[in-house]
C-alpha cells in the first residue's frame, strides 16, 4: 500500500480577539486570553510568560 501525503498551504487572513487581550502596541496577551500552546501533534501546554524583551537590532 502506498503512503499518501497531503501538504496544505494557506494563510491567516483575520484574527478576531477581544479588545482587552490586545495591548496598545499590538502585543497579544495569551495568558489573559487563557489560551494554550501546542507542541508537536498532541502535546498541549499552559502558557506562562517568562519575560518580554526588546526586538533584536542589528549593529547594537
């Protein structure tokens, strides 16, 4: 029997979030949203922010 692989390509066009989850700078607070993260195909995790760092800037 031959294995069939399906590869899906797509894009996210819109994400709808409550206003109190998105900060003025566009940061999405996933902890406040009480969401989960996924690792692999079947492993789910609670989210806990460790730190928020500034963007890396080349040459600095």
